[in-house]
């Protein structure tokens, strides 16, 4: 099963853990990370993830995410097809960078796009299955 983790998931462990929903999403994200490390899930990285991570102002977070992304089994480079598809997705009023993530994941033919960004989850209408980490774990456990 191929998955794409956007930066909201990759950064979730660094968010305010005193908020219950964030803490639960963090636990789910760590479970997903463990499944990747145990090769039960296949992580797909992209140049869009790398670009967004390069803009992270917190060196420790940026480094941790970079090391973690090295576990990816494939890498989707940005190309014209992705840029064109991202422009189409923008009509759904999703941010430009998130449209590039979604288009990259579509082109990479991932099985699940996992995000903590509820704007993406609510607005995206396309071929991807978009879930938050908690819903993904529930689905994964039921299979």
C-alpha cells in the first residue's frame, strides 16, 4: 500500500500536544511511521514535500523530516503534468502548495493521501483517497 504524507502529518509531532485531537493525530502518525519502518506501508516522497520542508524555519524539525523521508520507496519529481493538474485542483479553493501535493500524489498513483489539513480533506474531489491519520489507521486495522 503506497501512501503520501503531507507536511501537516510530518510536522504533527511538533505541534501542541495539549490539544486532544492533535495528540491523537500524533499517535496515529507515529503508528503510520512504524508501519513504514516495518515495510507494511510504502512511503512516497516528492519534490513538493522536499521544497516545503526546506522552508521549515525550525532546523531540528527540518532535519528529522528529511531523515524520515529518506525511508521513501519512490520519489515523484515536479513536472508539467503535475503543474497542470494542480491548476485544475485550485478551482476547489485549495492552496497552491496543497494542490501541488495532491497532483504529485495523483501522478505517483498512491493509494492513500494522509493529511491533518482538514481544508484538503473537506474540499478535495478527485481520484485520491484523502484521510486524516486517525481515519487511516482505523481503515488499515479493518483490512
